[in-house]
């Protein structure tokens, strides 16, 4: 009493040429749809979103118009004004008779006073 075994399954033959054709047509349609969608987006987006062309010579860092730090000389000008005030003479309050003078001159004057600079 031997049982009859079923025959082995047959291998299915896949229509590879047809599958490749369908896949390539699908990819082509997807690429064409992407190009059309991109073109429509550029054409129909609001004018407020359209970037204006930058004038030649304009420096832009990120989305903020900003000059690079190496080209910004405002700190140098501020330091020069502060140094000029520290090293020069001038009035602080004319009515009260208060002046400013260089630090070195003020220290020399203070040390040359007979009381040793005590006020």
C-alpha cells in the first residue's frame, strides 16, 4: 500500500519581456508627471514666493542679507572712536567744569599731588 505521490509542481514561466515593458512605461509616465508637476508649480505659484534676482555684487549669507564679518568695519571704527576718547582731552560737562583726559596723564597728576592722590 504505497501512497501515490503527487507530481512535483511545475515552474511558472514569468513573462519577463512583458513585465520589463510595463515597468519601463510606468517609470516613464512617473518621470513625465514629475516634470509636468514641477513646471506647473513654477508657473502657478504666487508672485510673493517667486525669488527676486539678486543685484550683482550683493552679499547674501543664508536667507539674510549680511556682509561677511571680514568685510564689516563698524567694530574697527567704534574701537578707534573709543581709543581717541581714552587718549585725548575733552569736556564731559562744561557747566560743572568736568573734563576727561588720558589715563596716563590722570595717573601722573594724581600721584604728583602732595596728599598722595587722596581727596
